[in-house]
């Protein structure tokens, strides 16, 4: 019997269970017999005790068909809870399903520890961060009737389940839900807009500056390296964003630790679930905040460290700014950092330990005095090797003293290596420009070690700047503010503004703290060349021009910080970087991208931000940029475009190198001659991986003395915007190849391009299936110049297409394996000439959020003219069902796609088509 089809119509309960258990055992399920019994209970509605007591009971034909379907789904390793729609947790039921993490038994320990901590602290307001299904907050609210709760999650789908579970247990009056990033979900945006709970949108705890008495979090903590080894139930079905915590699994703990000082009240507690090997690292992060004297470790039944608990010291009479001032907490944090020792601060923030080898002390090449620096031919810089996570202050003291004396020190940040000088000393700042050969109208960014250090550097600190500091500092975000007289005018090239940031790297923070001065620091390379992400890159460019190089291994982010101008009425991204436009909009609401910020336009006046010169980040070799055909290019199409560009150059006898994604590299190696150097810089599905290797690969190809580098671009969203910005500037003197893209759309809402956008809910089944089906119909109709893309009204970023959708499309000869979901954004709507939705509710959601697009939004079946014959405009959602439901949805979509292609083919102009569709929009 095929494992995907289930048992072949057994007659009795006993035989049905036995046969189903055999199917599940062969499929590799851990508890096949129990699963078979639970599934039959689910189908029949009878209790397990009743079924076991009456194995002779006959199944009806309807029950047999339903049982075959659910056993087939379980044999495909769909989680049992997704099939039954429920999960027991701490003796009560929760509703769960696709898009939300299934609660685990080990999380019950987190609830027990948090409940005890809340009682001990006398807590009245407690936050559940990353609430998912709401399991933790519902359990705590049942155990602590005297408490009120707020809960946050970044996933709209998860919050829907949480809301239903909260209502199911009658807790709506005591638990409020908010969508957003960790603790920042509870703080109103600087624009005055609420971060917004998922339902009623009350003002939230932070709106009245009310701090939290407790923080409980079960954050994603699976390391990326562990993902391939996870069970299929987890790897194939559960949402990756609810499980993955970055390369080492600690990314979200780092962010949470940086937010705690602004949100946790004196005397408040924090309880965190951690992975079995993460207790020490997360303890160091908590201690590094300066809020806690100790952290207690609680072990699970297997004896593994599972929950960490800590309590912030109560406020004393001389505690400084009061508990009602989040900025005051930041100022206190700054003082705490100056008091704490290196062991506590070393692991607070920064790149993971997997980002490179730990370089322990120490190596000296030579030393020189700042006053002895001379153009070329000077003595080599002294190299100080330190641990990236635990730099010893004694090793950094000399470099810190050098900064105070006006010297130049290259040091690592999470983005790239920077060349630092005291931002107060004009002479030192001028030396930076001289060492780099930097144009005199290209300003520098000032780096600080705590938010409190910003105030003396600026005339005023707007509320929205504080909101951004809470959300993204320490991290790759630079804020342009009005400069005070404390900053040398040379830093800003005579402008009355200054860009400031707090880097997310323990070495940078410790160096700045020890120096006790604001540090102006551009990238530590010769001006115009690729930024350095390794100490050896710095030495190659500037080794005889500066005083010290602090070597802590490779940088983790790899592209420079995002520069956001807060002196404009609407916050404006001057340079895309490590914080994406989408992330900024989640905090501030309205954020725009400056003209030329993504295309490298030359400016007629000194820019407010570095990195805006058109020819920048460029290796010696000429760079040819190949942009993807669509925002989710197939591997074959991307490799074909790169190969064509390479063959054009090798045919002219040039030595060529290729910088591309790992998927493209795998296809190119069999096609290109051995003389072409192919260097992958990461997976197409992992923009952070590409960003971290971007400059290193360009430099490595330069060392191989290639004449031309063909570089594969990334989709124009998220971190891809920053990656393509660097590549466009590197390729400013060469061609930019855009295969089959038609004209480029303005990312800030200019005229729509020739793009058709399909929309469903989660962007993992119907709309991606529709996109590839419609693209095929358009190709057959001779309309291949039109782009077809997809998005979801409640989608998360980066989830793969559902397994069933991939298989059903494969049956049609279409490839969905490379698809990754994305949410519907203002930019996608503005760029689409025609928007087709899977259901009327999707159309209504688009119109509510984007009324300006009213003449371009239709249901797919309504626009195609197939709605009447098929009994309605909606394409039914197959999610959570078997392959047959996906095949039915695909057939409906295909019939509608044929109708859309026919309408397009019969119209000579796309504009005429839209006009023709207006009657239907009114209906």
C-alpha cells in the first residue's frame, strides 16, 4: 500500500488502526500506533477509550475516506497537531495549525518558572515575547489571575491563533496582543501610530511609559547549521521564522538583551527558554546588560539547561532617571556599561562565534607614533589580535589611548572594519581622509558605545530617534541628526548634520568605551575600493598609513549600516544597509527611499551620508551586474543569464571571474571553462549570507587578477536592496544586465511597471502556484515580456512553498522549489500594473490598505470571466489538506489564467485592458 494513500478502506476500527499504524511506521513516524488511534478519534469524533473498547466497530464509507486522507497526510510527516487542529499544553487544549509553532512539552518548565518568578516579584504586568499560539501567555494567565499580560509576535498568522486561544479560555480582558519585533511591539511608533495589537489595538504598556514587571520568552533558538538535521515534521511544515535564531541560534537573544534596559522595570524579572548548549552564552548576554547580579539556570527532566531566570535590582534612591523614562533607562545603561567588567560585556551583543575563528592574543608586527604617519612607505601598523566575543581590555588600552591622542585605529564592527579617529579633533579626522584618499565632501559616521553618548553630539534628540535606538541599537543603523558643536566640522564636511550609530560588536563597543570619546569611522579601505570585512584586507589597503589594526576575525553582516535621515519631515533612507526598509517602516510607519539611494545617482552637493558616490565599493576589475529576471528567479534562468554575460567577455579573450549565488555556481561549473573563476558568496535564499561575503569575494577575485567580474544580483527587497546598491556602485563604469525585465519600476511608488501581482493569504500555495501557471499561459500567448509575481496579505518573509504545492506544480512541469514567501507591501502594490487576488477578502484587504490602487485590483476568477461558471470568485484555500485539494485549486487557477492571458492577448495595450476592467471593479 503506498504510504501517501493511507490504508485501503478497512472495515473495522481494529483493522483500520493496525493498517494505518503500519503505514505510519514505514513512513518513519515516531509513535505510529498512537498517531493512528488519535487520527481515527479525530475522524470519528469518538474518544480513544471508546475506540479501544470496541475494535469491531465498523467504519462508514465517509469515515473510511476521511481516515485515508488524514493518514496520508501524517505519512507525509505533517505534524499531528496540524491535522487535528489542536494540541494539549499543561492540561488544557490549544488551537494550532499551519503557520504557528506547535507547543512543546519542555516549554511547560518555562511557564512554571515564570509563574514562580512573577509571584516572588509581585508582578502586575507581564509580557510574553514571541507568543506564537499563545500557549505560554494563556497558561500564565490561568495560573496568575492577579496579573495583566501583553504578548507579541511578528507573525500575523500566529497572532490569529493566539487570539482564538485567548478567547477560547475567556482571557480577552487580561491579555492584549501586539504585532511587532520582540519588546518593541509594545512601544508606540515615534509617528504616534500604535504598534498595534492584533485585535483591539489598545495603547499598550509603553504608550504611558509603563515598564514591564516581567518578560517571558520562548524565542527561536535553532542554529542554522542544525536545520538540516531536524525531523521532517519540523523542517518541512513548521514556520522557519519561529525556529531559526541565526547562525548560532542567538540572534534574537541578542536583540532582546539590547531592548531589556528600555522596557524592564527595576525589580522586574526575565525568564527565557534556551537550547541545551546555549545557557552560558545567553547568561553572558543577560549579564552584559548590566541589569542583573546573577542568572539562575533551571534544568528539564533530562537534566539539560532549559530555562534561565534573572531579576533586575530594585530602584534605589539614587537610581537616576525614573522608571517612567525609557531614555533614562538608556542613560543608566550607559553608566552600567562603564562600571561592568569585560567578562560581563563580552557576549552582550555582536557576531556569532561561528562567524570566524577566535583569534586569541596576540601579535605585534610593528608600532609607530601617530605623529610619524606619512603618505605611503610608513612603518606598518601594529596588529592586535583579540577574541571577537571577549576582548581583554588590557589588549585594547593602547589603541584606545592612541585614539585619544589623535591616532588612527582600524577596528571590527558587525558590518565592516572601520577606521576610527576622535570625532572631536579636526586634525585626527583630516588624517582619516588623507589615509583613505577620501574626497573632502564625503562625511563620516560617528560611533558610540551607548545611547546616552548621543545627546552631547546633537542639538536635539527627537522621539523617533529614541524609538529607533530602542529597536535597532546596537546594530547596523546610522541616524542623521542635527550636529552640535561637540563634533568637529570636518566629520560632516561642513554640514550642520551628523550621522551616529552604536555598533553591534563587543570589540568596537569596548574600544569606544575605553577611549571615552566619540569615534568617527568610515570603512577601513582606500576610498572607492570594496569595504574590508577581514583584518588582512585593512592591512593590504592601509597597513602603512595607520597606527593600529585590531583583528577579531571576519565581520558578520558584511554590508555597511543603513543611513536614515531624521532631519527631513519624512524619515529618508540615504543608503540601504543592514537594517531593511521594511524593518524601519514597522517602527516608524512612513519611511521613504531617497532618489538615487538604490541606483547610485551622483549628487550636486555634499551628501549627508557616506557611500553615496556613484563609483564606490569597486575592485580593480570591471564589474558587470546581472540582475534577476524576477524577484524569485529560477536557478536555470539565473545561471543562463550569468553564463551569457561570461561567454560574451571570454569571447573577447578577457580573464573573467564570477561572483554568484551557490545555486548558480553549481550550474555554471559544468558549463564554463576551467579558466573562469567561479566564487559563490552564499545561497540565494539567504541574503544575510550573501551580504557577509560580498566584499570578501570581490577582493578575492581581484587578487586572482581577473579583468572582469560578472556579479549576480539579488531580488530588490529586504537586504537585497543593500546588496544591489553596493554592486551597482561597484559596476558604475560597466553595463548592468537585466534579462527579460522590461523597464525598471520606481521603488518609491512611481508609475507601475508591466507586472501582474497575484495575492493570497500566506503566499505559500495559491498565489505562487498562480504566478507560475499564469506566467506559462502568458508565454504561450506571446506575452513573455510581462512579469508575474506573488505576495500574501498575512505572509511571513522567506517561507518555502507548501510541499503539496511544489509537488502539484511539478506534475504540471512547473518549478516552485525556489519560491520564498513575502508579505504584500506598498512597494509591490505601487509597482504592479494589475493585481489579481485569490479571494474577495484579499481584494478587500488590498483596497483597504491601498485605496489608490482601486483601478488595478480584481479577483483572479472575476477578471478572467470564470467566476460565474464556477459558482463564485474565490479559489478555495487548500492549505492543511491533501494533494487533491491542491490539484483542484490549481485547475481553477489554470482556467482563470487562460482567461487572463486571452484578455491580454486580445488587447493591443495594457492600459486599455485596465480601462476595460474597471466595470468589474465597480461590481
